[in-house]
C-alpha cells in the first residue's frame, strides 16, 4: 500500500460506504478505514488487507448468529455446563454430559431425555447442552414438558436440534 493511498484515505469515501451497506457488509463499512491504516503501516498487501476485513466480518456474523440462536431458543434461564456442580450429584455422569455437549447426537438426530426428581439439575444440564448446540450453529428450541404441547408445536420445527424434555413433579 503506497503513501498515495494513505493520502487518498484522508477523505471520506461515501460511495464505498454506500456500496458496503448495500452489500450487507457492516463490519467492512465500520472497520475498513482503521484496517486500511493499520495495513498501510504494516505494509500489508491488498489481499491481506481484504483478508483481515473478511475475517472480522465473518467473526461478527458468527457472534450475531449465536446470539440469535440463543434468543430463539427461549431458555428460561441461561446456565452453562461449566457452572454445574457435578460433585453435588454423583449420579450424574459427567463424562456422558460433556460428550453430549460436543454435539455428536445432533448429527444422529438422537433425542436427549432428562428424567429425575426435582432439584437434580435437569434444567441446568438441558440448558447447557442446548447452549452448546447454539454455539455449534444448531437451531435450538428449549421446551419443558410442563409448559408445552409438544405434538402440536414440534410439527413446525422441522429441524429441532435439541428436543430436550424435563419431567415436572
């Protein structure tokens, strides 16, 4: 990137801004001036400059996709598996839960059913598994048996990633 580019960059580029917004590239539009200056200082090639912008755009889209997935899941409360106290309930198989968190059951379209007495952490585990699925770009909808009519509702959720149920007392 030459010094003439740097001089040209001092002026706003409204046409470029317009094109980037029309192309739905908000991170490009927001970051290109800063990245261009940094790339010029580091003497990066144009393709490296574009690569940096594309990486930032994709990273932001991934974050937004995860947020949308988590919002669409309608969790009663967000709970992470990392916060679950496996030591307090020794009957819960930690290894099996962490294996499920990797999401292999999703590709096999297996159902996860958590059954047990109240207060054993079923909702916490189910939420943690569903959050893991969201982070793996899976479409998730969280249900408890006490507040849903599964047969009617699941019909329109063709690709439910984690059909998790909780037995209510």
